[in-house]
C-alpha cells in the first residue's frame, strides 16, 4: 500500500509506460498531456506545437529493440517502421492497458512548485492547481530546437529541422539551393530526401566535423539486432564493433565526406540507408562550418562561400523544463548542457522528483522509461530504498564516467547511455534497493 499521489507530465512513450507501471502497482496518479492524443514526437502534425516528425521519417531503431516488454509489435511491422506505425503502436498500447481514461488531454502543466513538506503544487493551463506527493517529468528532450546564432543577415529562409515536414512544407525547396546543417540522423534523412536531382537545385551539407555514417543493415540483418550483449566487457565490445564498422563502410572520404576526427561509436550513431550512396553519387556536396551570413551568400570556415536559398538547421535540441522556477538553478541544466542524475532518474537529496526517459539512449529511447518505472514503482511503494545521498552522488559520478567515456565532449553527449548496459545496472540497483528495504523493515 502507498499514500503516494503522483503527477505525470507528458503522454509520450515515456509517460504512458510509466503510467502503466504505476497503475499495476496500485499507485494513484494524474497524467497531463498538452496535446489531444498520446505519442509525443511520434504524433505527426501534433497540435501541441512542440512535437514534430517529418513526413518521410522511419525510426532508426529496429522493431525488435523498441517493443515494450509485454506488448509485442504486430508481426507484419517491418524492421524500421514509418512514424505512423510507431504512433499506432503507442495508441494501441494505451488502449490495451486501459490508460487513456486517466490522461487529461489538452492540459499543460504551467508551473510545478515544491512545497515545504517535499510535495508539489502543480498549476494547470485550465487555471486549476492540484497537489501531489511526487512529480514525474516525462516531457522529453526533443522539443526545444537549438538554432545557431550566425552573425550577419540571410536573405533566404532558415528553419530548424524540427519544423521540416517535407520538401514543400513549410518551405518550397524544389529548385532551390539548400544547405542542411549537421550530420545527425535528422540531417542525414532530410539531406537524402532533398538531394535527388529533380528536387533541390543543389544540396549542400555543412558540418563542423565528420562523422561515421552507419548502415541500418549488416549482412541482411537490422544492425542493432547484432550488437554485443552487455555481459561482454565494454572495451572488448567497442574494439570489435569499431573494426566491423570500418570493414563495413570503409573510409568516409571515399564517399566525398570529411574524415571523422574520432573513432567509430565515439559519437551518438548517425544511421542512414541512403546518405552514403547519395554522397558517393555526387548528389550531396559537403561544406565546412558556417561562420557568417551575407545576403544569399553563406561564408564558411575555410574562407570559401556559396549562395543558398534555404538553410535547414538540424542542430539538435536543448533540455528544458519550463514548468520549473527559473531562479532554482538546481532544476535546470548547467551551462554545459549537463544534467547529472542518479540512475538517470533522480537528483541526489531532492526527493519526490523523478525524470523518466531523459537520456540519449543507444540504440533505443522508446522503452527506457519502461525499465526506469520498475525502480520508481518499488520506491513509491516502499519495496525499494535508495542508498544514502553520498552514495547516490558517488554512483552517479561513476555511472556518468562509464557511459560517457567513449564519446567526445559535446552538448549532444551529456546524457548519453548504452541502453543494454544501463538496464543490467538498473536491475542490479533495484535488487540492492530491495535488500535495503528488507533490512530496514527487519531493523525497525
């Protein structure tokens, strides 16, 4: 039994699986969603104004990796489903487990304020304020676009990839000179789509550094199905995987791309079925980093320049929690975009506040919160007890070092985790916390 009454912010993939777990454990909760349906970023043309997928998007994680544990995807789903199928899957999950009636749609959490007793007062867009013992933040981290502030003025159109729908919406790009900025997954997809000779007059990609572009398949099998299991030492798995990647794709310069200044898998994977072929076929033209804008002319770091009509900035996102008080800096990322958490869930010493799905997880983010909710539900019901604050802080530092060691320093890597290794570690922590709970019960 528990006296917890929980507020869940968001009904994307993280929010809905957390709600399912709380319901199973008999924990009282309210769930708020800005939109009129579940799905978050996977809801095409989501009216909440914060979620966005482009029309041609297919997920980069294979179906076998993204399924929830007790809700397999339909057997006719392909390896890499279109976003409409992912959204259908989430809606079916919500309906299968009876979660929809508890979601209050078209309702935004405008302010979450901590009370002296450790609970939370939550002000809603309806004007109502409700009180809760605990707050679960599941608002995602791919909704606040980070747009470069280039010096100068541009006479064409600039959009973030977050607002890109297709080559004709929100900007007509057919016959235009287009620069896609970045070499992450969205950049690869959008550049590949726009680079067909009948589409953009010329398609450029501008990047500060090269990346390793990985194929979706390896020997006819979805590549993430053949990843090393987590019981293989990380150093051994990394060395083997890097050799496989080099043998599989060869040198990036052979496709006309800049050579990376880092090892394979030292960055969050950039995956594409089309980009290397498009680049090698001459449909994609690489540029150095943009340093200044001058009318229709875009000036680059190597001193050269090109003329362009459209810039699509696939330049990532900022973590943001607009419902927290700006003056409380402990609740917001630091200047280096870091947001350390114990088990990527909790700030040591700050009880009754939990973050789910707040990680850049490889290969999948979809069922990260499903795993985290196992700890959360046991904590709220007293079946799990946290270690001391000092131990939480020590473990948090050790975990960050283990997960981030392979990546070069960048804002995009501050919350990176290896999903399979994270889950093994999380389950071990749950077991340890259950033993602490039993010990506490015996001693009392």
